[in-house]
C-alpha cells in the first residue's frame, strides 16, 4: 500500500512540474512560492506526527476512499486542462475556463509536500525542525524552477508535454483505484482477484486513452491546417 501511495506522489509531482512549463516565469514562481509557504506553514502539524501514525493512515480504508475522491477530482481537472489547452477556445468563457485550469497546480501536490516534510523531520531527529522546514521551502523554491526548465529542454514541444501530462494522470487514476481496492481488500480479508473487474478497469483506461489521443490528434491536425 505504502509503495503505491509513494508512486502516486511521485507521479503527482511530475505532473505538477510539467504543468508549470506552460506558465510564464513570474506565474511559475508565484505557484512555487505558494507551495513553499503552504509547506512551511504545516511545520507544527508535521512535528506532531509519527511514523506509526502515518503508516496507520495509509492502511485505513476509509481514509483511502476519501483520498480517492480527491485524487479523482484532481485527475479530472488535469485531463480537462490538457483538453482545453489543445482546443484553442475562441469565446471569452472558454478562455476563462482555460486560465482557471492552468493556475490550479494540482490538489494533491500540497499533501505530497507535507508528506515530504514529515519524512525529512523523521530522518533528521535532533535537528531544529523549523530550520528543516525552512530549508525544504527554499529547496522547493529553487529546485522546482530548475526542474521546470529541464522539462522544457527535454520536451520542447507543447504537444509532447500535453500528452505526457495526460498519460501521467491516467496512470495516477489507475494507481488510485489500486490503492483503494488494496486497502479495502486488506480489511475484508479477501485475497482473490476479480478478473472481470480488472479487465473492465483496464478496458476503461485503454478506451479513455484512445479517445483522448484521437481528440488530441484531431485538434492538432485542425490547428496545423489553419496555419
């Protein structure tokens, strides 16, 4: 369970970095500073946690179900962002929605940063916790912009980054289902795998990915024809 959650957090961070590549430098810096300040502000809460408590949270089915709802909403927003960015809306309403989706960094990036702060505090027992949180805030402010420019260098085409964000969030959605089902299975004591449910999930993921790719290619070709 914990491994799946950590993998989800890694994918969320990667999606966050890729999304910042579509912002101007000042907009990107503003998003990063907000994340750093939000992380530092949770220092007192992070100090009061323990490894056992965090581990128990990750094994609690009800909490995983709640997180699954938040994760689904976050994935839906990021996929909607990809579709809006490639549609090139003309109407004012469409542009407003596009900008709103652009500036939503991701609902799960804040819990990810909090988890990272908790792990740093656990790994550096005896050090001043406030200094650790401030150091993490500075690291977020400095390292994330570097990662953003690195992502732009590796994937210079906007279309490539759209596709990567789309597929990453599809994977996050699937991992969220796995984490939720795993937590429920551990509680009920059922060790069998429902083949039909698994095939249905895979089929939905494949069909959704194909539809998204077809829509993307269609809008891309339409845009190229207009040029």
